[in-house]
C-alpha cells in the first residue's frame, strides 16, 4: 500500500514500472508533480491526472550525513536526496538509493518502490525512491 494515496501508482502487472501521478495542462501541455488543479504556467483550470515517466536525469543531489528519520531510517550514517528531471517534464525530489559515491549529475535514474514500514495489519507501506539505472 502507498505511504499516501494520490502521489504514485503501484503497478498492477508484474514487469510494469511504478509511476508518479502528476498533472497535465490540456491548454499549454505543461506537466507537474505533485498534481495541481491550476496550471502554474498559463493559469488554466484545464488539468488532468496523468502517470509520469518513471525515468529521468539526476539534476542535483546531496548526501545528508545524519541518521535517517522516520521512513528514511537506515541504520547508517546518512542518506542521499536529489532532484530528477523526468524525461516527460517535471523535476521531482526524492530520497535516492545508494551511497555518496554512486551518483553523478546528469546520470540516468529510475523510480522504484521501497518498503518504509508496516501498517497495524502488517502490510508493507511503500514510498517512491530513485536509483541509478544500471
């Protein structure tokens, strides 16, 4: 189950990638994440929900040298976070999978899902992450 509904889609079939759920402005064609009711570019109210490309390019990143908190807790001395320019438009922020030596600005990245906890019934709670494409 997703950490919070409405931000990403869990694949229904094996082999399909997870996708972020964004908005497309039907007036100017701009894409956004997270979803919006009003286009920030042309101010149109003609937006619709669309799945976004699960791949992109690493725009920038940093490694936070502190223990993770909440769902970021890894038992290590920090975690990576970055911004990814999706191939179909918007720039998104995400925790990254990997260590400080694993990232280069401009490298190809892909979205994946990671278990960040369990609910009261013991079901996995999932959150999106990005990792380098091997």
